[in-house]
């Protein structure tokens, strides 16, 4: 495992941000940390990127302790922060050259690395353009190029698609997959966006500082074991009790809607509408999503 986290906890005064969590990331995989804002993702990201020390527990990257040996860890990781760190008044090449100097690169070695990462990210033809004139998607590619300049084996990305339009987000994921498949880079990313999480090889779902589920997207959704039926009603609490009593199935009220996980949901819809005529305003049926997995485990929505 190239990343391992063991019994990691962190507190901000009386508030628990991370509560005894543990997971591992294999080499050459895309591993996602999915959860709502405030769930602990950013705190974990700061610890893994050596920006802060945990209150308890340990984390290792490429065999090195992020707390005890942060200097060595930084040589093995590239970091893409949620907030862009580019100098908008400089060109793409000037931003990369400045970053290279921070890692002790210079001369032909730095120029070679710059050309390589710009080619990887499809921005070689933009190297003389001022960053301020680039689109959000292109600026994000420059951020990734910066993170890869010193040839790390692990790329950490914190909500990297924030602010990108759907097309730019799709292009970003194309490059993420290419980095994994062609370059063998391990990618650990945080997100609260469901379709991004579905593209990961494996996931850990974070809620109130704890990991509530872990596995591939397919494995996690298979745990629901049926369809998801969502009922819009005037009195969710009343229908919740009636459905549980009548059909003997577990029911949740989330965000004012009644949610039922059940096999053969299309049959259940007919039965529940006939059982409570006039009380159900609308019905929706869908196969399990990662949002449903999160609701199943926590009773809350991600967004």
C-alpha cells in the first residue's frame, strides 16, 4: 500500500474533526474520499499533505510518516488544493519555473520536466499565455502540472473540480485517468460530487469524522440490495409509520421525503399508492446511487 492511515484522530478544541479512522490506498489507483462539507475531508487532506499534525494516530505515504518525516513525504506527493495557487499575472511557463525552483530544480532538468508535464496535461501550446486569460479548466490543468513537476508517485487533490463547468470537469477526469493508466500515478482525492466519486476505483465515505463505508462504487451500491423508492407526501412522519406497519420494511424520512429500500420497487409503488389513496403526491423509483449508500449508512444526504 502506498498510503496507509491508522487510527487517525484530530480535534479543534472540543470539536472532533476525525475520529479514529483508518484506510489504505493501493499503488496506481484512484481513491476517493466522499462526504459533505464539514465531514472531515479537508482536515484529513491537510494531514496527508503535511500541512498539519493529527491529534492522534498515524499516516504513511510511500513508507514515510507524514508527521515524523514530512520533508521526505513532500518529495513523494504532489498537491492540488481546492483554492488555486497560481500567480495569475505570470505565464504558464513562469508559474511552473517558479514551482520548480522551490523543489531545487533548475537548468535543463527543470526545462525538461516542464516540457514533459505540459505535454502530459495538454497545455504545451499555452505555455506563454498569462494564467489570468485561461479558462477555469485550463488553470486547473496548470495546477496539476505544477503538482507533477518534481515527479511524485502520489497526487493529492482537494475538491479539484470546484468551480469547473461540466465539460471542464469531464476533461479533468480524462487527464486523471491518463495519469493513472499511462504514468502509474496514485491519486487520492476528496469530493462531495457523486458522479466524480463513481469514477474512482475505490471510495471511503466520511461522515462526522468517521468512515461509514468503504469499497468500490459497485460494491457499495450493491449493499443496498434493491431499488430505492422516494415518496413525496404531506405528512412524512405519518406515512413512515404506516408503510413500516403495512409492509414491514425499513423506512427513512430524509429532507422531508419518505425513502424505502426494497426489491421489485415497481411492484411496491403500485401497492403503496393503492394502500394510501390520496396521501401520496408523487413517487420516484431509481437504482441505488452513492447518495443512497450515504443515506443508508448515516440517514443524511451528502449535499
